[in-house]
C-alpha cells in the first residue's frame, strides 16, 4: 500500500507540474479551457443546443420542453431568423442523469460550437450543465429548473421561471389567506429535488404564517400506490394536503385520496400542469389548486395563439414545461436579435438585459441574480381545464 | 524481463505507467471533451474490472456494483467538500489539490470496502442467484438511504465538489486496478478464487476457506468500485442518487459479461466499446444524416441504448456465453515466445 | 499401535426421516489401508461427507489427530490432515493440471505468524473470533499485500509452490499433462489428478471415493500398486470406498461393510467375504444392478 | 382503529398483486430453478395488451362481463405466447448451461421489454403513464363507520381471484398428471426425460401458465392503481420474487402467503413509520429471511448432493 501511495503521490506532484497552465486559465473541470468562440460568419445558420431527458421516468418532461423550443425556433425562422441567419437546434438526451447532462453539454460546447444552451427540467441536471457552460463561458438558460442553486453557478446561467422559494411561498400564502387552512399535510416525491425544495419552503412559510404541518409523507417517482401514505395522512386529520409533485403521480394520488374518503383540497405547483393530469386523475382532480406560471385560458391573444398553434402542432394543450421552454427559447432569440453580434459573450450580455419580455408564461424580467422576477398565478382544476383564481406578486 | 531484479518487479510497472501518463497529461490538458469522455471510459473500466474480480474470477454474481460506487462517490465527495477550503501548505496548489483528491479517493474506497465487507459477510453464504438478488437489494437500499439523508443533499445530490480529477489520475487508477487484478490472478489467492468458481465443494475440501476468500474478493472489488465512484464525483459536477441505480449496475454487468467473465482484457475492451459506442454512433449519424435527419437519429441513439444493452445480454448468452474473450486474456493469443517470456517473469 | 489419526465413534446422521448413517465407528492409524464397501445407497459417501465435515453428524464424534472436529468447516478439517477425492470427479475443470494441484498446495510459511504458532494458538482457544482469528487475519492481510506488491519473498514462495506441485504430478505420473486443462484429461488421469490434488494438501489420512471407478483392469492393478506405494511414501492412513470387490479385497487389510447406514460386518477380507449378511446384501444389490435399476439416492 | 383496518385492507390489496405475480415466479423457479427476472415485465406487457383491447372495445363494451372476459383472455393469451417465445428462444438453449447464464439472459429480457416499451416510435407506447380504463367500475363494497373504512369491489374481487388461483394451482400441481410431470421435471429433468416425460412441453406449458397468470395479475394491478407504464413491472417483479422467496420458492401457498405478508409489512412501514423507507423494506426482509431461514417459511431444507 505504502509503496503505491508514495508512487501515486509522486504522480500527484508530477501532475502538479503538468497542471499549472491548466489551473491558471480557468477553474479545473471537464470544460476547463474556454472553447474557441464559434465564427458567426461561418455558414448562414446559428446553432442552439438543448439538453433534456427524453428517456427514463422523466421522459415526458423532456419531450414537452423540446416541443416548446422547437415551436419557438420555427416561428423565429419563419420571421427571418436572427441577423439573417437560420436558427438550428441540436438536442441531446441525458437519460435523466447528471453525468450525461454534463457530457452532452461538453459535446455541445466543444464539438458542436453552439452559441448557447437551453436545458433541463430537473435541477440536478441543470446544475451539472451549468458547471460545464459557466467555465466555457457559454450562456445557458434553464426553462423550468426552480432550484436557486442553478443560477448561483455563475454569470452565464439564467432562468426564465420563478424559483422554489417563491412558488412555495405562493401556495403557503394562498392556503393561509384564501383557503384559511390551519392544518396541512405534505406528500412529497422523494426522488425529485423540485419536490424536496418546494416542501422545505412551503413548510417554513406556512408555519411562519401560523399554520401547522401535521404530517409529511413521501413517495417515489413511478410509484402508483399511495394508499399507505394517504391513510396515514388521513389519520393526522389535515384540512388540506400539499403535493409538490408531477402530474404523473398526482393524478393517481387524487384518485386514491378520494377513494379513501379524503375530501380536503389538494394543493400543488407547476408540476401538476399537464393534460395528463385529467387523463390520469379523471374527475378526482377537480376542485384542487396549483400554483403556475400562467393560465392557459388567459384571454390575451398571445397566449390564445400559442395554445392554438401548439395544439395544432402536437395535439395537446401545452403544459407548463412546454410553455416556459417556449419562453426560454423566445428570450434567447430576442437576446440574439438585440445583441451586437452572435458571439457568446455579447449574447450573454443581451440576455442579462432582458426586461419585460412578453412571454406566454407572463412577462420576463431578469434580476441581478439572473432569475426571472414574475408573478405566479393560482389555478383551480376544473373540468378538463385549469381555471384562473388569483395572481400573487413577489 | 527476467533480468529485472526481483525487488523491482513490484513497483517498476507502476512508475513506468505514471511517467507515461504524466507525459500524455501534458497533451490532453486542453481537450475538455476528450478528457471528459475518457474519464467516463476510465471509470467504467475500473468498475468493470473490479466487478470481474467477483463475477468472473470468483464466480459469484453481484448486480449491485452501483451501490458501492455510490458509497465511494458520496463519502469521497462529502470529504472533498469538507476539505474544499483547506490546502496543504508549502505545495503548489495543484499538487495539494491532487493530494486531497487522493485522500478522498482513499476514504471513499475504504468506505465502499467496508460496505462490501458488511454486505459480503452474511450474504456470500448464499447461492449464486440468491446472492445476485441480495446485492441488487443492497444497491437499491443505498439509493434509498442516500435520498433520505440531508447531509447527502437528498434528491438534489452533492454539487460544488472540486473538479480536481484529471486524465492522469483516472488512468493511473485504471492501470492500478488492472495490475491488481492481474497479480491476484497469478497468485495463490487468485487460484483459490478460480477454484471456488470452478467447484465450491471441492475447493472447500481442498482446504480453501471459501467464505473467507469470497468476502475478500468482494471487499477488494467494492474498494475499487468506491474509488471509481469518488473519481466520478470529482469530474461530474453533481452527483445524485439517479446516477447509481440498478440500471448502472446492469451496465457494468453487461460490460463484464460481454468482455467475458474472468477476462480482464475482455472487461477493458467491452467497457471502452460500450461507453464510446453511443458517442461514435451519434457523431456518425450527425456526419451522414445532415443536421435535420441526423439530429433525429442521434437522439434515437440515446433512446435505444438501454434496450440494446438488454438485447446484447440475451444475444451474448445465446451466441457466445463466454463473452468476447472467454476467460482468456489477449496475450494468450500471442505467439509462444511471448507466453514463455511471461512465464519467465510471473 | 500408534494413536489413531482419524477416529469416528457412533457417528450417525439423518436427512428428514431417512437414517443415512448410524452407529458408525472407524479408526485409522498411520499405515492403515482400510476399505469401506456396501451396496448402492448404503451410506458410504455419506460417511465420507460426515468425516470431512460436509454434513454435520447428528450423533457421535469425529476426531482428527485426537481433536474433535464436529461442526468444523471442511477446509478446517482438511487443514488438520484429512484429504479426500470425490466419487463423481470434482476437478477444477478449466484450470490446468498444475493449477489444480497448486490450489491445494499449502504455503507452509506464513508472513507474520508461523503455521505452528497459529495452530498452537488455535488449540489454546476456541470459537471463530479471538486471538487466533486475528492472527490468521493479519497473516492473510499481509499475504495479499505481498501478492499485490510482488515482493521477492512472495515470488520465491510461488516458485516453491510450483516446484512442489510438479513433484506431486510426477508421483501420479501426470507431469506430461502439466499445462493441459483438467477437463481435457482422459478419465483415468482425471482420477489420478484428483489424488494428486488431495495429496498436495499434505494429509495424514487420505479418503478415496471409488478411485477405480470406470478404469480398465490394467489401470486398476496399476492403481492398487500406486495406492500401496503412496501409503508408505507419504506415511498415510488410507480409507477406500470401492465397488470392485477384487480391488478392495486385494489391498485392504480391514474392511467395513455398510448396508442402509448400518455397519453389518467388519474385519479381514476373507472373514467379510464369507459373512452371510454381506452376501445377502450384495446379492440384493447385484440383483438390482443386473436388472438395470438403481436405488434412489445412489452415491449419497 | 379505523386507519388500522384501512391499512390492513390496503396491505392486503397490494399483497394480492405481489402474491399473483409471485405465483408465476414460483412455478417457473419450481421447474427450471431459474429466477425469471423478466416475469414482472411480462406482466407489464400483458397489462398493455389489456389496455389496448379495452381502449379498442370502448366505454360501454369494455365494462360488460363479456368485454372484461375478452380483455382478460386476450391479455393472458398474448402473454402466454410471449412466455412461450421467451422460453423457446431465450431459456431453452441455455438449460444445460450454468444457472447464471440463464439469469443474465432473464435480466437482459427484462431490460429489453421495460426500456423497449419506453420508446415512442412504432407501436411502442412511450414512457408516459396511461390511465387504465375502469373495466370493473369501482363500487364501494363495504363501508364501516362514517367512511372510516371503505372496501371496494375490486379489492374483494382480486383477493378472491388470488385465493382461487392458489387453490387451483395447488391442485393442478398435486392432483393432475401434468402436475406430477411438473414435479418430476423440477426434481430432475434429465431423469424425468428418461421416464418418458415430455420435458420441453412441460416446461413450455409452465412458462405459458406463469405468463398468463402475470397478465391477469397485471390487469388487477392496473385496476388497483389505475395506471399502466413501462417501468411498472420492474419493482413489482422484484418484490414478487422477494415474496416468493419468503414463502419458500417453488411452493404455491408459500408464494401467496409471502405476497400478502410483504404487502402488509410494506403498508405498515409506510403507515406507522417513515414512508420514505418503503423500498428498503422488501430487501431487508429478503436478506433477513435468506439468512435466518433460506428455505423460506414453507420451503423444505435440502442437503446439497456431493
């Protein structure tokens, strides 16, 4: 052992010598050396990179997001692209794994020479991407990763949705002020950082506002039997249940909650927003509440048009993931149009200046921490659609 | 080689390898994509070869390797996070980084080895297929435990681990694991392991402490799995439970099986091929298919990956159950003088 | 008469209801060459398995070198000087003949504590844990590192082991097969290789389970000579299970006859041969055999 | 109190599914000594068959008795066929090979099915879960207190089916000629062949039977949890295996008891301690049983032949 350690230690020192240059230029890491900036003049197309999980248990989220971006890009190209160039996208699948997300981003940044990357729903994967994009100084916009840590990675990382703390606060406030709930139980998804994050904030805010969390149960993405948790919750006798999960499970949970005679309102976040919710939950999901980025039955023509176009293209009402991804692409494209040239640096600066961008999911203004400041809406699940209830401002 | 004085044979290869790698390091330093992919390849090789010690040499069947990898990754990663702001005085920062990295690798490996010991001690009394299921169960439990622990960041995982891993460090460990596996093979211990694989009852009757040997094989294997995990944590910006699922274990098993149970070279080749294949196919499609169709195809590559692994296992078992190399090494195929030459130096 | 190397007193075992062996007595001293016969399913191999620790006897005691070995694992018993071959050959098929033997070769020098001191400590204490276990563990640990670091001492030891293994192959006339995989050896040689492997563990007592099965007459007579030779050369006590009466009667000074787990006769060959109970048992058996049936659990 | 009873019912409902899947496991293991790792995924496929048929029939038709029967029959037949194919082309060639070879193959098939079904081209359903049509419209079967405890018709139905099948299988194995053949094969298929038993056919039939069972279990599972998704088989399969081992693998009543037991244990862990540890329960249970009583609750210990 000692011999080996000694030997490898020697290696370490040798390496130290080999490393100086490297660690001088940029923080060590997979994409340490900043890749050469793409020559904007090269060809008459400009390439945007996307990373989403298109396989595995989170595939549906990735696919929605990809659709949203595709649509935005199509529209932009129809409107003459940017600076007379056609926008191309390249999508890589990360199978829901951080290492693959980092791998894909490295590929986009170094091989494909994209000007910016859009990506990931799951915050873990977005963080992985950010750690590649930042040192390589490639601007990155994450549509729906709500964990604050993502944009903390560096000044090239942006986000066009609100963050967990705000969304958690919204629902806590709504539950307390509008629904007048005192005792709330929480049922969270153990495998999703999104769910964990929301739970933490909601719990804190709700108790601060004088409410009481009477039970916290968990499930795993992909589960389909929640009766045990729900029965336990029933025992605690809450007058509302907070379920910051994704529609795949929420629909089933609602059904089983009703089956067990739990009639109290259920509350959730943007993870609920999908047509699937109605397919999976049937009538059981009606009358429950969720916080969201926008309301699909917002009368504004922009939203109407988007919803109509999306339906036409993909045969379903766009869910939150698709919508915000669409906005993310929109913000990116707008920035590229504003930017003096198509170098990564100037695109980054242009994005940073985004103000009152008229997104479908509400107007987007990026604050100095590169997060979108935007109001959230609370929706009530109705018959096959979400009904607008109220807007809550930050 | 026979001319090398006995005392030197032990360490000489290591030193040589280190020099060579240090040389390479200078060249690949600023090829981020290459470095990243080669890191993934390296880690997979370490995993495959170490798993081969249990599944190939000892004939036990573990399908929970990702669990040990997770232990190494989390423990090593956590330690690295704790040491982040420290630096060893009187050393160039890079050197002290590397020493800290070594430390967290060692600790991660040790933790995994301990886990291997705790799992192995009871479960290795079980028969092959039962053992398989138990190891699987263990792997899953690790995932559950980690996603429950605040210190390990639950579902979000650990991020901000210093990305101090490097081409050289990873491949030094690759070399090390291969060397260890080879030397075990050529020692009395290795022969005992093989004996267990061939016929446990007979081995026991010939004075081989089968349980003991199985546990030791398990411990060594999980040590390297742990190191692989810790390395992984030092070049992947964030580790979370999603990276160490049953699926990962099966990936490694596929590599070992495809390469040939008991063949170190086989494992290496299989690990390299199976890790690079998606990359190669993807770029190939992009080359030929043009941007539109090509991109679509390239996506499919990622999607069909898992089913393909599955099919690969089935087809292999049916067509060539002994895998690519059987239990032989590539040098067994080399001309006679070479084998004689190897005999000269055991 | 020296103290017996292997001694069984009133050993019995049953699987569920079936009494496979009961009241089995046996004692083998140095230089003994005894036989164990009986029709199929009489419990011969079961007796072997009990003696070597594969099965835990439900009654009686087994002593090796005067030490009670009930409940010890087979490898521990083997280490105490009891080696066996198998009726249905159990070689390490894809290992070379040499490696088959080398597996069994014990390194008699341990890196930290000598074998003698270890055994001494073992006699002192009992149980799986405690000092001797720790000492053994330390030995083992250091030994692995010697192997991994390829220390000169280790290299020397490997060469020594190989030398000894070659020696055993020599003795059994298998040296020309040294580097062939065991599975490729002809039947007779496989049996001999099993014996070589057993000898390599350095036993005081050797248990041979139907060593001549499937051999032709010439091979058998060679084997008889060989067995006698081994006994003197390695100062062994030998116990042979054999179907071939001629062979058994030929070489064994003392024969035990089992039937349905009971000892029905014991003594010198001619006495046993003339024993009515034996004749009866064997007639029964040969009758069955003649009509091509087999008794369930044969070879147990 | 109410909750306790409710937990009891939930546990039984979950356990029933485990039990049904475990039956298939245990039968196949009985004859082949093979852990048919893909069993859970065969179940998944069967459920998707049923889903397709039910959707095809449409709302009123698929709730009629005839409709339901058709759905069950088609799904079970489809799975039987699938089982046959798997056995014929994947397992039979490996019968004389070491057991692990077959196990690896089984894992391979499991992966191919569960991830193949996640692809979204061709007829493949894609990763998204689908709502399973309520082919047995849920009705409250029994209500205790003021809805403190509700028992649903499908819960009763599936439990009934499970017990029925257990009895049926048991008598199949111990009363019929086929059963005797099965037992002979499981004891030693070479000897069985010598005794003139058509081993290949027996094994194939067992496989088809097991797979058909899986399909049935799958449908009941889908009725219970109202969704179908490609990964549904993986965990159910594993846990069913655990159940089979707990009950003593190869033992029919054992499988059912094991299944119900596992279901209850999981339920009570979720209900009365931390639900986040549920997935750890099954495996710790498994390890415990294997260490304390490797032959399972009902299995008989066998001495290894040397």
